[in-house]
């Protein structure tokens, strides 16, 4: 294959230049480094590093996604854990070494692609190079004899190539250079869109990174548990968990609010997957900003609520048993629903109720709630729900009295009772509406019903539109680049001594391309006197 | 018919596919055994122009080596076993498509909602693509043995390990983006697989060529290599398939991101499945770069393609088995 020709087609691929190295001092060294960094080989190696560097993030638990599992891992692996932590193995995608890889890749990409863009722009109106002397060396080559005269053949070739929207080398250009000194010929080129697509693709990758960075810098994400009937206003204090971007300020919190009027979880009632979740819906009413009109919306899994630039998602749900607690003096000291953590697919759920205001002493309750109570409780496992829907709710209570330990200053888990300074009063299970009168005049607890809570996530990502536009552009670019090949076609007609005309048609594509042969054949087919089949030499 | 009957029919079709593919594998193995370098001899002959096969005298050439010739040589009979293999594989493809359709009727949705369904659909897709390419790309026939072997293994894993009863989807999977995302992923991964399998064969063929040139060919790998098409043919198949699959895989990942944005509130969260889809994408990007870089074409590029396939298989099987993530269709 004619290497010089191919190079002409694929040129400006900035390969690391072969050592042309009269010592040029610091400047020369820097230039050498830059050329290395922007070479294709470096791009290859950086791509591999990028792939390799992403892997540990799937092997080790990540703080961003599951901080609890990271804590667990560190507890279980006391020797290697801290070392892994020092290597940022639990924050891979926020680590400095990962950033180093992708920033190098992006610098390399910019250094490689921007000069190519300039080159492309400069050559937008370039003229295909003249027909080379020896067409037989081209990867696709056909030849035949015809009785048609030279100029008729070339005219037919020009017409055919024009129709196929090739860019042609003007006749004047050929005679200027005098390269094409035998016969008359036409040189054509097509497929500049290949390079265009390639450039669009790589530039879009840069743009995508900008979009991602923008979003993670100025965005935020927070989760909140909302019990049926309760509301949420978008302020920091309302979140259970909040992860701001580095450029976050409270001014970025859109001032919306909503109330979750109803939550409904449906489960398959029968079939092999009985009890599998079927659909969750949360009906909310919301205001874009204080004083704005009240609007109703239904949030489902995969169907978030978009409000004021932020999105509200339904991540999960659970049950929230509602209680009324009276103390020894008959005063209502607690009333409301407490979210309970699901323990199994049938939503056996656990929580605690803490009543610090009760007299004569504080009260605490361990609660196991079953949306559909079992007929009989297995003493070994404790009460277990038999179906996830609230068909026959029941709560199993353990009551404690004494000091809840809330004033000790140590932060407490809201789902656990610290019973070290408490004394157990007894156990009891209640159906909806039933009341348990505690012994020794400590008061009473009523199970008012089983409400539901939803686990909502609020996310704000101002860069996501940019990221989407960039990826769409990248997809268009890469498709153009891979579908279209830049290729050159030549047709030459040379008068023979005995009055016939030798016709040669040749083609060269930038990268091997199956359709080149067809394209060459198509041109051959439109020339005067073309035989049905011609020899092919590769 | 009831949904149970449809599900039962689908299972029966999967088993039939396995049986027919086993026979196809035997036929291709027989083809490999009796073919004695015949294909290489064919490949060495001048290629036919797509203008037509009929011999023409044209205007009779004599000058300057510009002659007008070429007739289609009759197909050598040693390829009889290969033809049997192709017929059986075509039948298997039809059976696999039937298995997908009946499963879809049974569950009343597109049947790629869990690993089992995804695998069966990917097998059907791969077989159909392979059969459909044969008329225009005869060199694909030599991939037959690996394509059949690989799909047989996939079906085995599907039936023995991944099998899931026909059922409804969990809420997280009820999104039309799922169908867009998964459909693109199935097609892209099927094509990637074919391309990477061609790269596996390439390594054998290229090794044989290198060693035959040095006069040292002679071991088992050379025996296989000698029966394969010329390495540049295989290289071309690999490049064409991978450059077709790459934008599609890119699209599948992007569609997944759009879906994740609706489902989980972020379009990218480095969930293990996402990590490995990304790793696969980057490795195949490296493959395309390697093809454009002098010194990396050929063997090294083929190895990258095989690494890409390994990463893909891991993102498919490994992630669901080893890691905890949000992608909840792990089967059981
Ligand atoms: C995020 C990183 C990158 C990705 C995902 C990527 C992806 C790709 C893909 C898929 C192609 C194939 C397109 C085709 O064959 O037409 C390609 C081609 C190319 N890439 Fe990249 N690339 C990346 C970074 C880079 C870097 C850093 C450089 C420069 C050092 C570079 C230079 C090129 C060039 C010159 C081509 C065209 C090769 C040809 O002419 O066929 N790329 N890239």
C-alpha cells in the first residue's frame, strides 16, 4: 500500500516525532513533553489508565454512595482498611489520582484535537491532490480498454463523480502542476464529514466534562423522610442527609415546598412473585415558591417531580406507625407517626418511640410493626409480617421507663433505645385503635394506625443540560465519523497506439472501508465502454 | 393459551435451541477438521469484483497488465460441513427468536427484564446477526464455530444459573427508557462479541502466518490457525463490527444515564454496573485509537478487543454476582 498516499490522508495525526534532538534546552524539553502528551500513543495509555482507575470504585464500597458500608469495611479490615483509605479507595471518583488521570486525558485531548480543528478549518476549501502516476498501486484498481476517446471518458467520469457529490480537482490545477502528464484524468475526494464528526466527538467529550464539573460544583442532593400527611420546605434544616457541591450556597436552594397528601404502595397479590413491589405513588401538592399557586402532582418511581430547577424523586418507602401516649397524669405527651425501618421484603419494620416529657419518669418503646400480622408469632424469630401491604397491621411493643439518656450530649440513633438506665415495664401487641394501659400508673399507649413514609431525594444539577447536549453531539459526531470515510477516487484515460483508450479507475480510503470497492465499481459502470467485469488488483 | 403455557413453550424452545446448536457445533468442528488450508488457498486468489461473476472477454486485454478476466470458481466441496453448520445455526436462530417471542407473550412486556431474559435475547440477536451477514460477508462463516460455541455456553449459563420464572417487573424497571437502553445494549453487546471473537481467531491466524513464514509452524494452535481465513480478513471483520457497535454502546450507556436521572436522581453515580459499562466503552475507544495508530494495528489491537470483551462479560455477569449495586435485576 502506498504509504506516502495514506499518510497524506491521515496526516496531522501528531505522532511523537522521531528523535530530532539537537539539545534545545528547557524550551525544547517542554515542546518534546507536549508532543509526547498529545500523541495518540499517550492517548491510548491514558485511556487504559482511565479504565483501570475506575475499577477499584466498583470493588470497594464508596463513601458517596454507601458511607455505612465503608464504615463496616473499615471495622472488618483493620490492617488493610486504613491503607486503602489513604489511597482514596473509598472515594475513587473524587480522588486526586483519578482527577489526575482524567485531567491529563483532557489536556492531551485538547492538545491533540484543537490543532486538528485549525487544520480542518484551513483545509475546508482544499483541492484534492493530482492523480498519481501509478494508479495500479492503489488498494482498489480497475482497468479496461474502450473505443471511446479520452475526453469522453473523462467527461463521463466527471459527471458521475459530480453526481456522487465528490469534490473534484479543477482541470486548471492539474495542468499547473504538470503531475498528471500521461493521458487526461480526474481526481476527486469525498467524506470530509469523517474528520468533522471525529472533531465534534472529541470536542463534545471536553464539553461533557465541563457539564459534569459544573453540575457537581453548583449542585446539591439531599434525602428526606416524609410521613404521609406531612410536608417539606426546601431548606437545609429539613434534610436528613445533604451533600452540597463545593460551590454550593444556600441561595441555590429553590424556595419550593410540598406536602405529601397520600402514599400508596401496591404489591403483587398472587403469582410466583407474590409480594413483589408493583408500583409506588406519592400524591403531593406543591408551591414553586412561597405564595405561588398550589399545584397537585403524582410522583412515581421513574417519574420525579420537577420543580423550580430541582427534581424530587421517590427512592423508597416504609411504614410509620402512629401512636398517642399519655403519661401517668393522663396528659397526652406524644402523638404522631414514627418512621420504621423495613427489615425484610414483607416490611416487618422496627422503630422506637421516645417520650421524654412523660411523668413521673420518661417512657420509651421498642416497636416492631407488621403490616399484615402473622397468625402466630414464632418465639425464635419474633413477629414477622406475612405480606408487605397493610392488610392487618399490628404492633409489638416493649415498654421501658427511666432515663432515655437524651441529655447526655452524646448523639443518639433515633431508631435505637438506650436502655442502660431504664427498666422494662412489659410487652404487648396491639391492633389498630387498641390501647395498652401501662402497669404501675405509668400511663398508656394507643396504636392509632399504620401510616406510610416515603424516602425522597431532592437533586439539583445545573450542568445536566450541558451534559446531555454534549453527549448527543458526541453521539452524532462519532456516528458520522464511523459511517463516513474520507476517500479519493481517480479516473485516467490514456490513448493507446492502436486507437483504443486505456481506462483506469482507482480508489483509496483513509481506513479500510468495505464500500470503497462498490464505489469504484459504480464509477466504472458509468464510463463509456465499461465491460461487465474487470480485473481487480489489490 | 395461558401465560404459563407460553412460558413453558418458551423454555422448550430454549432447550431445542441448545440441542440444535450442539449439532451445529459438531458440524463446524468437522469443517475445521477436514478443511486443509483450502480457505487460505481461496483467499490467495484474486478477489472478484462486485460488478458480477460472469466471465467476460470484454475487449480482450494485452497491454500493460491491464486484462479483463475472472470467473467465479465453483465452491470447493470441502465446505460441505460448514454448510451443514450454517443450516443448523439458521434453524437455531429461528428457534431462539421463537423463545424470545413466546416469553414476551407470556410476561406481556418486552422479554428483557432480568438476566435470564437478557441472555436469551442476546443469543437470539447474535445468531440472527451472524446468519443475516452471511450472504454479503462470506468471511463471517469462519466465525461460525466460535459464535456457536459462545452462544451455547451463554444458553447453558442462562438455563442453569440465571433462570427466572416469567413474572412482572419491579417498579424501578417500569420505564420506557429501560426498553430503549436494554435494546441498544443487547444489540451492541452482541455485535461487540462477534467482533471480539473474530479478534480471538485473528490471534490464531496471525500467529500461524508469522510462524509459517519463519518455517516454524506446527503446534496445535498453528493447526487451528492454518484452517482459518487470512488474518487481515478477520481483522477487517473485527474492525467493522466494533466500529458499528461502539456508537450503539455509547448510546446504550447514555440512555441508561437518562433513565438513571429519572429513577435515582442522578445521571451518573459510579454504580458498579455503570463503572463496568464505562470501562468497556473506554477499552473499545482504546481499540479504535489503536487501529488509527501505527504500531498498534493487528495483534495489539486484537488483544485490546479481547480485553474489551472480557470487561463486557464482567460488567454483565461479574457485577451482578460480586457487587452490590442499584441494578436490581440480578435474577433472584
Ligand atoms: C475521553 C477520551 C477519548 C475518547 C473516548 C476517544 C474516542 C475516540 C474514538 C471512539 C475514535 C474513533 C473514531 C474514528 O475511528 O473515526 C477516536 C479517534 C481519534 N482520537 Fe480519540 N478519544 C479520546 C481521547 C483522545 C485523545 C486524548 C486524543 C489525542 C491525543 C485523541 C485523538 C484521536 C484521533 C486523532 C482520532 C482519529 C483517528 C483517525 O483518524 O482515524 N483522542 N477517538
